[in-house]
C-alpha cells in the first residue's frame, strides 16, 4: 500500500452558507462517535502494540533497530488526528496519520482528491487488514511495484512491536483467534469466551 507521510496535509475549506432562509442543520449526535472511539481505544489497550503518547522521535528510536515491517500505533501529535501508525520501512522509520471520519478509520492517502483507501470501524481491524502473514510463502511478483512520488512511501506491515512482553493469556488468545472467529462455539467457560471476545483480532 502507498500512503502519504506526515510532511503533507490536506486542508478542507468549507463554502460560505447560503441565505438565512435555509433550514437549520440537524443537531450533531456524538453517541456513535463516542462508541466507536471508545471501542477502538479499548482494543488498542489490549493489543500490546499501542504505545500511547510517545513522540515521533521516541517511536523512531524504538523502531530504528527493528526489521522492516515492524510497526506500532501511538497518539498523534497533530491536533486534527487522534492516532499515528509508525512503521519501519526499507528507508527507515516513518509515520502515517490515521484519519477518523464518520465512524471509520483509514490511513492518510497519497492520492489527491477523494481517498481510495478502505476504511474500518476500528484501528485494529485496519492494521489486521494491511498486515502480511509472514508464515505464508511469498508469491512471485507479477509486475513491478508502482513508482512512488514526492513524500509517498510503500509500506509493509509484518509484525507489531509490543511495548512490553505479552502475557501468556494474550498470546493464547491470539493463537485461538488465528484458528477461529467463533469463540462462542468453543467448549470453554463463559469467562474465557468473554476474554476471547474482548480482543477478536489475530495481531
């Protein structure tokens, strides 16, 4: 996937309103946004690879000696964004902002105009979608990689960088999630089923 690094940012400029005779816009209801954002941070706290409010330089130091494809998620230092994906690329660590619009998360796209990247209900689903499974054999390239221009960069997400060593319970949960997406069908006590459902991801 090709994304835009943090040195550029699009700004949306709204048009001035029409006459005062236009009907008033409906009141904004923040319930859906609050639920979506709360779920996302709940999942991130359970993931182990959410590093919170570290700076870009601290993320760079953490990723510098890691192999390409290693990543973490942190709080964004930009006032218009909540989260940033920090990734080690072939050219070193880089940062990609995560946009939140209308209850969906997506990566900051390198394409001008309307974004073409997929959006997701939470950040963990976004990361899991773009991750490459290192256990799968790599297919032969069918065509050359597209050229990247300007400050765009080609990202590969291979492995998360946990802030601390994961617990045995969490590692077991990840293993189970790799093999089933229906934990409620497993012959497990209800507390264990709820623990699995508390983080239904493989990364």
